[in-house]
C-alpha cells in the first residue's frame, strides 16, 4: 500500500509564491531564455523538497509546469505549444522536477533516519552504562525507571517486575492507573497502547517468557531501539534476581557451614562419654553371672542403647562432613566380596537370628573405593533392610558387573516402598509415617549412604523386589585394572 502524501498548506503556499517570484523575475524584470528559467524552477523544486518534503516539492513542480508553458514556451501568453519539441521539453521538465523532488526528499529522510539512529544508539549506550553503574545497595527498579525517563526524555515511565509484583515509576509526570495496562501486557506478551492517555506498553521478555512490562509516555523510538531498550531492562531485572539468589545462597551456605561445624563439635563431645558407657556395660555383661535376671536385662538395654547412640553420633559426624564438603576418600582397589562380608559381619549378634546372605560375589571385578566409607554405607542399607523386613526372611547381597561400574544389590522381602516415596527416602530426616511406627531411626542413614556413593562417582537408588520387598542398588566404580 502506498504511503499517503502529506504537506503543510503554509509551506505549499510559500512554494507557489516562489514559483511566482521566479516567473515574474525571469519574464518581467530580467528577461531570460526558457532553458535558464527551467533550471531556476528545478533549483526551487529541489530546495523545497529538501527542506520541506516531497509533498511541497510536487506542488511546486505542478505549479511551475503551467507557468513555464504560459510565460516561456511559444506562443507566449497561451497554454498551447506550437513546436512539438517544446512538448517534449515541457514533460521532461515535469518528470525531472518530480524525480529530483522524490530523490531529494528520500535523501533528507535517510539523513534524518541516520541522525535518529545515532541518537538512539547514544541513548541506549547511556542507559546500559547507567544500569551497570547502579547502586547495588539500593533497589534497582526505581533507579532503572528514572534512568529511562531521563535519558529518553520521557514524560512518564512505569516499570513492572512480575516476580515481585512491584511497579516502579520515573519521570516528571505520573501514570495513574497504569497497573492494569502493565499486567495486560505481561499476560498477553504483546505491546499495547492506551489511546486515552497516549501510553505505550511493551512486554519485557527473557528466555521466551515475559518477566515484566514497561510503560511510557512521550518516548519516540524506532521498533529496533524499543527492542534494544527492553533487552537492557530485562538484563537489569535478571541482574537483580541473580544478585538476590547469590546473596541467599551465600547466607544459606554460611548457615549450613555453621550448623555442620556445631554438629561436628557436639558429636565429638558425645563420643567420649559414650565410649566409657559402652566399656562399662560390656564389662558388666561379661561378668553378670552373679546378677539377677532383671539387672542383666537392664544392662543389656544400656548396652544396646549405647550402640544406638554411638550410631547416631557417627551419623551426625558423617553428615556434618558431607554438608561441609569435607568428606575425604582414601580410595583403593577392593574385592567386592570382602566389602560385603565386612558389612554383614557387624550384624551377626542380632537377637532375631536373621541371615545376611552373600550370593555370587566371588570373582566379581574389584572396585576403586574407600573401604571404610563404602562399608559404612552398605551397613546403613543392610540395617534398613533388617529393620523393615519381617523375621525370619533373609537379606541377600548380590552383584552384577558392567563396563564401568559394578552394581551391588541388597534384597529384602519386606513390605516394599511405594514408587512415590522411592526418591524421598534419601532426603535428610525423611521417614515414612508407616516406618516410624515399626522401628526407631533418625532419617539420616539412607541420605548418608547415597552421599557416600555419589562422592565416589557412583549412586544409590531403590527398585521393587522381584519377589516383593525392595532392592537397594549401590553403583560403585570399577577398578581400571580389574578383569570381569
């Protein structure tokens, strides 16, 4: 569709007066030939088009044509042309005037566009510099809104951050009732103009989703400059969120480090008295023939609860080391069967006479692990299986070798774990409601076991057992020199 031609009536009138002045001067004051007059007309048309625009230039051309015909082409004083060659000259003049007027107007517009582009580039640079130099100790939203209003000479600016729901204003004027416009722009993800107030609204998009909106009145920018402005504002808002997340993460890290240090200190303070209690109870139990049945039972309870307290303290120490990132591994090539037997041997004295069977581990590849830490993790898994499976069902340890790792499986015939809980049970302090009633525990054992496995580059997960119950799978890295 062609763009509608526009012109100013006043300037058009002045252009017509210019044609009249040249006509009078060349015909009455200083008579000149037709060719000279035609050049003067062309110069006038070019000057009008360059300074005022194409509309005024075309009017000057159309008025100059009949004037040229009437006053300078024979027969003079008539709107007729005697010589056919003069018809060619007349229409050549008109065509030249129109083309020259158009080219002059286009050159003027290109010059104006270049100047506007340069100005917009300078404004965008100033805004980017202002955003980089914003005071981090103060909210960036009000600062950004004020910078936009000042740099782009806007009457009023409103910046909406969808994450916080806050609106920040800048500029000499206010934008009353702008919140509905901003929220509509964010919801639709498209620009919108309020014709009643002359306010434009644009969505601020980052990563393909609107994170806010910008509304302004009195800003004159090209579409590309508006998009660049919105990108700068998006970067500013994202910078705020990044700084907030970083600050929160640092506070959380310091809090976690303090908690881990405190827990480690308390746990080590518990170890000394627990060691003394365990030594005393074990000594009394070894020579309890002269004690009555009731006292022997009480000593057995003390001994068992001391073991339980020692286990909780050990878990606390391990947890503090894991949380503080201080878990150190002393890796070595270890036979899988030796690891499994060492972990199973610690459960030989249980009163329910449960069996921890080891199946098919002989000849398995060696694994590259810290034996003490992996034995601790395996004990946590076996203890969990013994707690929640029904006596006298056995616990079986088996394994399967892959190219890069060996998967050790601890299989029980308990009630199993629902799929919705199979990931949650590895969270710190998480215990299912049904599990709390069956056996005591801290909710740390499985979490510690998984963290130990992951520190080795392996993993720990749980699957549904083939005959009911659960299968805890411990993935361990193979020793490079091992043979399957």
